[in-house]
C-alpha cells in the first residue's frame, strides 16, 4: 500500500489547504516538461494519484480506514491479527 501522505510530504493530519500546497509544489518540481530526470514521469504520476485520493473527502476517508488497518500504522498488531486469524482457521479444521 502506498503512503500518499509521505509521497506529498505531509502529515496524516494535514488540512486540504496543506495537501493542495504540497501537491502544487511537488507537481511543479516533477512535471516532465520541467524535469528532465528519467524517473520524473513516474514520480509525477505518484504525486497525482496521492492528490486525487487525499483531496477527495470520501476517498481520503476510505484510504485512512484502510491505512489504519494496514502494516503502515501498527505492523506488530497487524501481523499478530493475521497470524491469529490464520491459526484459528487451521485449528478449527
């Protein structure tokens, strides 16, 4: 799972204004017309994708819910939950 907040360089608590500002700055730096680097187009697409999700209230809410359940926030707890689910399934068989 991609960390869209890290891609834009903002905190998970960032406001929409902060997200827009970060997006504009990153997009300006990475736009293929302004950046001749070979990896600029790929990075530019990542920034666009991050902004598309974080700037939409519903998409951001869904992303945050999925993020909370992922390995990004609490890898030990998530791994424990996965193993417990897996082992409970084996024991019940």
